[in-house]
């Protein structure tokens, strides 16, 4: 990991007083030097305090996270925000960033009365209406209480009743790609079992499921590997064939399996799709891949308009009987070779708190003698400055291999120090794994932290002319634990047996594996995705050391 940062340190010289580093190391920087010609500097406490410096008052705000709207296929553009406060009007329209799909409200604390500040910090009701680029409202939520604060946690909207767009719900499977149909539980967690054709005597080549497949491919597991051929102009509707001999499945009615009469998907005699299309009962060959929830899919017979279930002792049947469990599965290619490329960070400027104040030296040096006198003041002081990257969304590039990427998470923003604006930037570089094993669920990228020590104050010697006094101090203004909301963009490609997948096919693999980020762009042979995280900056600071001429009061 590599970290880069910037902060401000200044040294101001006044009235020609000389300041220079010393190599000696004293236990107490304010201890007087030995008298010169029976004269000595008088060291007293400095009278300067944090109130003597102009300080940024801080901000309150809220962050609107519209990413779950984008995940459903919409493009949120603006947020109309109605704040139900009694002591101020904070209602406004904010833009939703087209990459992060977040927006924010920022309120300067110095513009608020104490009463108005308390009202916002205690929390008020907020209504958020999200609209698209045509001004059409996508969704509206009323949040009963939103606490306005610095470094706010993003507010997610409830999208339970928001239907996916057709584009977002459509899956694409590559005809010549090898796929497993892997069982999942009701939460989409992959299980150690998969669908296969049952060639055992008495089972008529119907579908069944078997535990502990190796997901190692057609050579080792020929009865587990399927191909999917799309029916034109019928979304999510496929003919399913076993890859090893190329024959298609169809729903056969009135099969006698182990003495039971059932309707079940079994291997047909046809291995040519044109022959399937020419069949008078072509609907028996049509299977709809129906999404139930994130990462959970069912198989529905188009002809029967019934879901495929599993019947103990028999296998898969097409039946309405609720006593038989519905087959919950996902469709994955375990043999994909993923290539991931980091293409940058997009972030929101943080909603800053008021900075704290820290002092090093703070002394008055008085020389009432007749010659110049010198005094060692201050101490070297270092602080630990950390940047921590954590993630709130998961990635899930399913493969029996690995997929990793080197990424740089960076930010740059302005912060107020001593009455002036200064630019701060930081970046952290690390290598992260984006892949998961076949029986693993989606997972967040591991968080990472970079910490460095920075010296902000220095021990030094100050020379004071005769008959004068100097105020010597070190001071820093520090923002603690500043949180930057960001998304990291990645470009993904994948091949199966050397053949590239299309962008739509890549997106479908993420849909099956419960990817919780946002697909930003679908290209011909790639997709761009974003994954949300938070960059926590342990300390953002500016430090300065000054010597000022003050009244000597030598009498």
C-alpha cells in the first residue's frame, strides 16, 4: 500500500528574531538558558488561546444515497428535498451525481442560531422525491427523522415497491458458454449442490440435483454442464440443453418415474435448435428464468405456466403442489477468466465538523538585559495520520480461479484553517481481490489502512534582543475522523475457454451472484461498475509556529 497526503505547515518570523533548529535535546523546552553576563531570559506562560485564531465553524448536512434506485435500472438525476424544520427553510433541490448516484445538503453552522442548530441536530422529518432527467418522479420517501450533522451517514431510500426496469431485469446467457445451475437458499447464498441430468435407469433422463459437485467443467462433470439458447423476442426465455450431447430438454407429460405419474423436464431427441423451433409443441421447450430476489431464480415452464419443483425420490417436476419445494438456483459459469481494471475514484466533498486546536510551545520570553539572549523552546511533536478505506457494497466475480486488481482511492477537497482555505489531498493504493469461490456468497472488499507519522512542531532556539519580549507558540487546527463518501470504478472483462463474453452477459453473471454495486455502463465486451466505500481521514490539519513581538514590561 502506498499513501500520499498533503497538509500545511508554516513558520512565521517577526521583527528580525532569529529561529533555528538545534541538535541538543532538552527534557523541558521551556527551561531557561544559563545566564549571560549575569542576565537571563524570563520564561512565562504564553497568553494565547484557541479563541485568538479564526476557526471554521463547521457544517451540518445529509447525504442522499440513490444507488439502490440506479440498481433497479433507473437514472436518478435530482432530489427535491423538503425539510420540515420550524426555525429555518432548508428545503432545496440537489443534483444526484451521475457516477456516485449520491447528492448532499450542506448547511454552514455559523449561519444558524443556537435554537436552529439544536433543531437540526435533534432531527427533523425530511421528504425526498427523486426525479429523472425528464423531471419524471421515480420515487418519493418521507423519512420520519433525519439528524443533520457533520460526516453524516448516507440516507438510503426504501425501494421495495419500485419495479425493476426491463433492461435491469433481463438476463443474457451466451449460447456456447458452459453453465452450471447451482442451488441457492432463499437468501441467495450458494449451496454445495447443482442441477444435473439423471441418466439412471427408471428416471427417463429428467433433471435432478446432486450435492458436492466440483464445478470443474464438462470433462469431469458432463451431466452438470448446460447451454442456454435464447428464443427471439422473448425476454429471459431459453431452450436448455445438456452440453455433453447437445440434446434439448422439454416438458414431458405423464411420465412414469418410480411408479409415479408426473410432468417433468427431460432430455428430448433433438439437438438442433431449428428443429425445436419447428416443433408443434415448441412451448414445451421454453423455460423462463424468473427472478425471485437478488441472486435467487426459478425455472418456469412456458407451456405449463408452472414452476419447476423438486419431488423427493423422483427429481424435478413441473407441478403446482406446494408440498414440493420450488427449485431455487442461479446460473453461473465457473470457468470464467476475469480481468479487472481500476478506472478511478469519484467522491463527495466531506461535510466538515469544526476543527479542534492543539498547542505545542506557548511561552513569553522576556529579555530585560543589555545583550541578546537565546532560549530553546518547544519540542518535536509528531502525530499519526491515517487513511482507512472501508466498503459498504459487495463484489462477486464467481470463479474457480482468482481475480484481483490494484486500485488507488484518492480524494481532494478544501478545508478552512486559521481563516483561510487550504487544499487537502490524500490517496491510498492497494491490491484487492474481487473474486469469490463458487460456493461463496458475495463479499465486501477487505478494508485497508495506511498510517504515517508526521512531525508538526519542532524544538528550536529563539534569540531575543535586549529590552524586548517575544511570544513564541506552535498551534495546529485539526479535523478528526473526516469521512469522504466515494465510489471506485472498475472495468470488467471475462472470457470462457478463450471466448469473450459480451457486456450484457457479464452483467448477467453479476446479477446471478448478488453483486450489490451499480453497473454504470454496458459495453460490447466489458462493463463498468462502481462499488461504494468510505475513506476515513484520521487527521486533516494545518500547523504553524510563530514568534511575535510583545510588550516587555522591563520597568
